C-alpha cells in the first residue's frame, strides 16, 4: 500500500490562520504588533530566498517584519552592534540571524549575543539548556515543525522507536530531545554510524536530516514507518529531499514530501515563536 502523505503546506495554512487571529487579538487587546527582524549577511542566494519567504509569511499574518541586509565583508563587531540595538528595541520581539555566516564571523558569538527572550530560532544556550532540562523555552523551528507533522498522523509518539539521522544543533540534536520529551525511545545516527540501514529499519519514526539527495531508500525503512524528510537539495534545478520519495512511499506508512513537508512548517513555527515572544515580553 502507498504511504499517506503528511501535507505540511495544508497544516501550515491552517496554523497560520490561527496565528493571524491571535495576532489580531494581541493588537486589539494590548496594542502590540509582533515584530520580527531578520539579519542577512552576504550574498548566499538560497539564504536570500529563505529570508524573503520569512518576511512575506510575517506580513500575511499581520506581523511587522524587516530585513537588515549587510555586505559579505561585514565585521563581527558591526553585526554585534546591530544585535545590541535590536535587543533594546521594544518593537522588535524576534531577532533571527540567517545562517550560514561569512567565515570572518563566529556564529556562536553571534547567537550568544541575542537576547534569549528574542531568540526565535531557539539557538541561544539559555533556550537550548531549557529544552534539555524540560523547561518552557523558545524551541527551534524545524524540530518543532517536525513534531507537529508527526502528531498530524494521529499516531502516538509515546513508546515508539525513533531514529534521527543527523546531529546538527539546528535539527538533529534538538529534534532528538523533543522526541524524547514525547516519550519516544531515540537513537541518534550520523556519518560515522556503522550499520546505519539496520538501525533505521527498526524505526517506527525516521527523521532524515543528512543533506544528501535521495540518501534514504527502501533498505532503510520499516513497513508502515513514519518518515520525515528534512532535506532540501537542488538537483538539476529541482528541489529533492534526503529520501527517495518515489521508492519509500511504497513502503512507509506516512511520508513528508519535498517541497511541501517540513519547509513550510519551519516558517510557521517561526511565526508561532515570534507571537510567543511578543506575548511574553510586552
Ligand atoms: N539557515 C538554515 N536554517 C536556518 C534556521 O533555522 N535559522 C537560521 N537563522 N538560519 C538558518
């Protein structure tokens, strides 16, 4: 039987309607309009597209949004000065510095400089520490979206074997913690893992964030598994994920498409985080 498709675009649209009405309510009851400022450093074309999509999404739900564009040769000090100013700006509830950054800038220092209450990416060590210890925090957007996509299947996460391929700070590590928080038994795999296919075949939930087109095929997938494809790879001008969709959809129970799966959810969770930051820091 063919897998059910988990439609991230449809789920996103529903969630954005709800965010839009909560934004309106915050405006009318408290006179607060949630505001996101995105800083884009350099000329990475993919980053420019992502940043434009974030700005457009904010405007669609009635939030304020602005982009600060800085040149490829921007110094770390210049960038830190912008962040300090935005930390103090009462109209800015969320600050996002688009990654990757040019080599002269240390991303760790930049992330650490953002006020944790405005850290809508959830990358600041304060938010990461709160996530690890199970305290309320701003959660990173892609992992938060992945959990919502899994919940959308209606299958409980509790007690399931979850396997995550990828150990990045942006996706692999935080999504593993969030699956654990939801009572899954979690295995984290990476490029040095041996017997990867065998481990993946034990997964009821398989999250793939390796950044290699069509890396996961049927040999990695258990019958009926939930497969979440986090990859965004451009091959011959077309977007493809890390999962061989045509093959794996014959075996999985549920699968996210690329595009239209995790991608739209990431931006929707950014909107949720910006709204949360605005509600908490009036
Ligand atoms: N670049 C790719 N993904 C992300 C993300 O989630 N946040 C930021 N700031 N940059 C990114």
